[in-house]
C-alpha cells in the first residue's frame, strides 16, 4: 500500500472516494491477483513437495543423464538403448519435427489446390472440393488417423508378398522401403551447386522484376529458376563423377533389411494430419480469395490476363494477406495434433518422452513440463516467424 | 453495313440452354475443364460406388456374432452396431437407469431448441434455465445418489454420453473463465493483462494430449494429501482449462468489434467497469461471437475423442475397445464398420453444428450491413 | 571426534526421519472402513485379470483380490469401487490416494519398491515375458527372431526387457510401441509385427482373442521374471498386512483344502490350522485390525486361490492357462503362504 501516504496528504478524499477511484481500484485488484496467484503457487508447490517427499519419488532433472535402456523404432539421429534419456528426448523431438514439417508442406499444397477448386467454374470440381472439406473437417483427427492406420495395415501385404515398385522400392505392411543414397567423397559439390543455384535465381528474379518495372519486358523467371536450382546440382553431380551408391532394401529373414524405410505409422500420421489440416486450409484459402475484391479480377481480365495468370499474379498475392494469420494457426494446430501419434505407435516426442520415459522414470512433473515447454517453444517460434513474414507481405503489397 | 429494320429475335442455340447448356457451361467449358470433369466423375464412381458396394450390397444385415460377417468379400457388419448400440451410446450405464440419460437429453433439447430458433420469445429465461437450472438437474439425474435415484459411478459412463458430457461441461465451465481471460487480456492493468496473456498463450501453445496427461498424472500431485478427484472430473478440468484459452480469444475478437464510443458512452453515464462490461459491451460482443463459440464447441467435441488416450471411454474409445478386444464379434470388417459408425455420429453432430453456426453468421452479417 | 559427531548427527536425523514417518502414517484401513467402500485400481481391460463385461461388472484374478480385501473388511465382496487405470496413471493414482490398493498386474521390481513410494504386498501371479509369433514362420525359439519387428505396449517393464534380451543375444530388432494393449494387439494381428511380446499370461489371453488362435504360437522362451502383485502406498504397514494376508489366506485355504463350497462344513473341522484360519481359535483378525472371521469371509465371498485362478485364467476359463509356476509350493509351483499362527 505505497499510495496510502499520498491519499492522506489530500484530506478531501475520503476512503469511499479512494475505493471509487479507478486507479486505486486497479491497484487493489492487481495486488489481489498477485496475492491469489502466489497463494495458489505456494499451495501447489508445498503440496507437491510434501507428496513427493512422502512418497519417496525422486525429483530434479538428473534422470536425463541416465541410461534409457529401451529402443526406438524410428530415429533420425544416432541412438542406441545404451544412450541417455536426454538422447531419447532428441530422437522423439526430431520425429515430431519431421512429421510436422512434411505435413505442413503437403497440407499447404493440398489445401491451396482444394481451396482454389472450391471456387472453380467447373460445377463438379467445386462440389467435390466442398464434399472433401465438409467430410474431413467434421471428423475427429484421431478417428481419421485410426482409419488410415488400420486401413493401411489391412490392405498392405506381408513382407514376403511385397508390392515391388520402380527403383527397387518395396511396399509392404512394414512400410515403404526405398533405396538409400550413400554419398561418396566428392558429393559436397552438389549442395554447393544447389546453394549457388538458389542465390543465382534470387538475383535473376530481382533483376527480372527490375527490368519488368523499367521496360515492361517479361523474362521467363520460372524456367530460369528451375534450371538453376535443378540444373546446377545435376551438373555438379555429373561433374563429380556420379558420387553416389545406393543401399537397396533386400528381403532377409523376416523383412526387407537396409534401405530407407518409411514406417506405416509415419505414413498414416502424415496423411491423416495432412488431409485434416488441408480441409481447414482450403476454407481459409477460399475465404481469402473471396475477400479480394472482384474488381481486381476484372481489372486483370481487362488487361488481358488469362484466368490462371490472374489468379497467380493478381488474386493470390492479395489473398495471402488475409490468409497468412489463420494459416499460422493451422500450422501450429498440425504440429500440436502430431502428438496424436501416441495412439498409432509413431515414436514422436509425446510418445517417447511423456510416454516411455515418464513410465520408466516415474517423474511425471519433469517429463510433462519438458514436453509442454517444447511445444510452447515451437509455437512461439512459429508465431514469431509467421508474424515477421506477415509484416513483410503486408508491406510489400502496399 | 447497316440495317434499319429490327432483326427478328432469335432464340439462343439449343445447346446453350437447358441441361445440355448447363453442362456445357459448368462442366465442359474448356478442354481442361472437360478433363477435370472426367477425372471427377471417375473419382465419384470409384469412391461412391465402392462405398455403396461396401455399405449396402455386400453388407451383412443380421447375425449374432462375428461369424455371420466372416465370408469372402463381406462388406459392412451392421449387426455388430445393432448389438452394441446401447454400449456405444451410454457405455456401461445400468440398463434400468438409462431413462435418466434420455430424460437429461430431453431436458437439454427442450431448452436448446427454442434458444437456437430465431424469433422464439423468452430467450432470457431459456438461457437462465440452460445455464443455472439444467446443469443441476443433469448432474442429479446422471450421477444420482439423492431423491431415491441409485448412484451411478462415473466409471460406468461411456460412449456418446461421455463425449457429450465432456464437450458440454468443458464449454460451459470454460465460458466464465474465458470471459474473464478475454477481459483481462484487454485490461489496462499490466499484471492482470500479462497474467491473462501468459495463461492463454501457454495453453494454446501445447497439445490437448499433454493437457490431459497433466490433468491425469500431475494434478493429483498438486493436491493436498487425500484430496482426490474422480478421473472424469480431472479430465473435465483439463478440457475446461484448455477450451477457456481458446474461448478467451474468440470472445476477445467480439470485444474488439465493439466501437470505443460504446464504452465512452458508458463512461459518460457514469457506469462502473462491471456495469459497462455487463450491460453494454458483453451482451453485444457475445452475440457477435456466437458462431465462434459454436466453432470452438465443434473443435472441443472432436477433441473429446482424445480422452481415450487417458483411459476414458468416449464414443471413439468404446468403439475401439469393442472392435479390438471383443473376440465374439471379430471379423474382417468389424473394425471398419465400427470406425465408420463412430465417424458418422461425430460427423452428423459436427456438420449440423457447423451449418447452424454458418446460418447465424449469415444472419449477423445481414444485420450488420443493414 | 568429528567422525563421532557426524555419525551422531546422521543417527539423530535418521531417527527423526523414521519417527516422523511413523507419525505421518495415514491409516488406510480406517479411511476405507469409514468410507464404506474399497477403491481398487485395476487394468482398463485385460482378460483374465481385470476386465468389465458389457454391463460394467468387473471380473478377473486381480479383481478377485480387490473383492477378497473388501470381503475381509466389510464381509461383502461387492463393496469395491473399481478405478480402471492406464499403465501411466497407476502409480500416481495410488500415491495420491485415489485408490487404496493397486491390483493391476504390476511387476514387482526393486526400483518400484524402493524409490517410487510403493510397497508391494505379495505376488498373486508369477509371470514371465515371452513372445507370440505366427505359426507359419516356423520358429522354435526367440533367439531366431533376428531382424524381426516386435509390437510392444509402453508403460511396462516389457519395453526394457525386450531391449535387454536382444542386446544380450546380439540380435537386431525393430520395436513398434503403442500406448494401449488393444492397439498393440490389433497391429500384431494385422501383420504389422512379426512378434508380439508381453507377459506370457497375456500372450495366451490375446492368442485366444485373435481371429484365428491356431495360427499363433507362444514361443517357449521366457525372457524375464514378472512377479505380478498388489501394491499399496509406502509407510502404512498395517494396510500392507491386510492386503498381504488376504492373498495368503486364499493360498492357505487352497493348501488346507478349504473352498467356498465346503467352507461351512470346514467350520466344524478339528484341524487346528483350519480353526486358526477361520477364526475359531486365536485372535488373528484383531492383529490386522479386522474381525476374527476375516479369512472365512474371504473364502466364502471369493473362494480360495485355486478357485480364483481356475475361474479367471485357469482350466475353467477361456484362457486355459496351466498352473505351472503358480501351483502351490508342494505341487511344484511357487505359491507359498506363511502359516497362520
């Protein structure tokens, strides 16, 4: 109550006046809130400490360094059962990020296609898109995952009757086995060439748009860019003397060994998340496009743009401004929904860390807090990035 | 060349009107269009044809166990659904007491339907009934233990009943908290503002699964010794906290849509903050965000299926348990039929609600444009 | 000198700790009596051990132990509230007091007994981890599983055991881990995995439930010791005694030939051991804080160990598991109960 002396100095203000003064009142409310929060926090902490002590449960983060002792089905980084719980945590996190990243790309592509199809002149196509959106959007994502997962397991054949695909790939109930490229010395040229290609295409793009603004002449940017980004690494690949060998999947014992295996759990999770999120993105894209005033499209038509070109160069860039904020939310939702992996056996962060590790260490608080913290960080980082992107888009358009 | 005489009116070519004209315009306008149409037709043929074949032509309609559905090329196994319908709807709620569930549904519908239909008078009393009277009635009816009703443990609840209870209690309980958080976030008082923002962003940043794990594994450790909650109640707390954060954002959208002039008018009249909010801002804002609230409810309704991960048997959970562990009903198509049924029920509810929300949105929009 | 002071300090602290532990005890038995029902944590659904039927009636070997404890306390085996728990929740539920007793096929391990605030009260089923595979693979031993894909349920010692087994035998394998048993089994049945690993009892039960039981075999290898038993909170030895002796009473009854069918005749038995057990001689129930007919109520209400075993998992059930390790000690098994005297 630091303001008490101040009010004493003004004798005209009675206690009642003070209570009715918005500033004082605000202060009182805030103090009350702080006190309440502290009381709640204190209660929780003391209870928890008492409970943990009474029940002799270990606490702290020492367990992260202990040997995990269990194996994980899919790992992007090296991991063995002799590694620590911390390592298992990273394996789970990488798996979450992998499915989220690929899911975001696919969901965006499908979502945009369906969203544009919703507005197609073609009656049948727009209806089909509508049906897709309404069916998928109104079903729990978990159910979608189950349907895909068990449909996969039911329809795919066992390892001995695998479906042979081109390039020595095989598809069976254990997953999709692809030949895994093993890069030989000299292959460093390829990423370098790719980097050069990307930088060069950015430069070309800038130059082309400057020239277009200055002279009105078009330059085939798309083809040049494609040529640079695909062609240069290809040239490098040839120049380095094809520095790659493949590890082909071979049927040995129970299953195909070797190669790059895409688990059915991963496929089901990816497809389930993709189409679920795509149905929302489609609606966002549709309302974004409809939010662009009709005059814009008509003006483009008057300038002689073909409908596809008008969509790509006039409508979509403006629609993006409306689309990006809700799109961010969908990306975050997809990432959070990837935690449903736990129900179909994909070793994501929740399944590995809030699942197996929690069960083996029995340190619920630490495991759940860490898991929640990771998602929180992912959310915040994505939000910041998309906000930044959004500001850029908005500025460019004005 | 000019003509003075008016050209006699000609009918448009036959191919531009009627069904043929419609098809020409809407399906085969350009070559690309034609190709797309053909692909679309093929898709419809495969999907719809496959579905009809599975659900009707090759389906099994009667039987007493899984053997009836085990034949070469068998489609949907409907007797499985008929047989388990009571379980899927009400879980293991005792047969003799099930009328209580149906009565609760009837009481809910009696309040909700007039509320949802525009133009029915007495909305205020209906809302009060739904918000104050109905929850008490529903609680007494469903749990029992007084007025001569035998107590039914929540552990026996299941199926659609749990789905509805979790979703409805979740949204109802999160409503007051959501309003407080939304007001808090727009408050000028820094501590209140940041506490609200912190809560909203933290909860919105984590998946519901971790919230449920939090409620089922961590919450008991926070409580004093020997204070325990029912498992269902714990899940409800997790769900309510989760949905409060989302609802707060929806309501904030409504608050932002209220012009400043309204608040200033309130100030001019000398109204206090609760009066301004309760009498001027919130009634307008909440009306605006009804579609948003319905959409949050749909999301929550779908998300309730996650409670199966913490061992509560909602509709999806109990279907899953039946298709995967009831040996009597095992057949190649049992699981597909079960999941299809669960999906259909979820879909009907969600689609219905989303249509309703869309129609309200339209009406509100029309009102705004004047 | 400093050594002595330090030693003294340690002793004082240890003493203080033990004293406070005694005072901190909450008498679970009193709480249960006051409440009028026993809160018993059970599996969400494991045939033979604890599973609800369509009407919500629970049954199984673990459930019978809950019933027996309720019978000993209340003379009524139905005064139990079953709380189905997932593997993840079970210990928290016990520690927080949500359940008084955890009877949920839980493996007794040292770390659980010593550092998780748990106290194991006995072993009501001796199990071991094994593998189930498709018969068509023609396997004779788990050691032939090199390169196999194995379906595992998380939240159990199973995951660690299987890793240890493959590591010790220098074999390679791929785990597919599920949160719930139903999903694990569904994945195995659809061919996602070559093998399904779990406790042998569970393998038999799942084999029976699979669409074609004859196409699956349980391999002879048992790769771990899995003593499954009831668990109570640490620091309440009186309550642990009630649970422990409830199980022992069932085992002793089998050994003495007392069953739910003949118990009323046995009341008149001259055998002093039976007399002590059934409360005709001595004050054994008092020591547990119960009445002297506690064991009579258990056997009358639930039956002896053989009856419970037979009804739920043994020859009289659909699982048809042989007694094996779970036979009485004098019949080649390991079920051994200290005498009531």
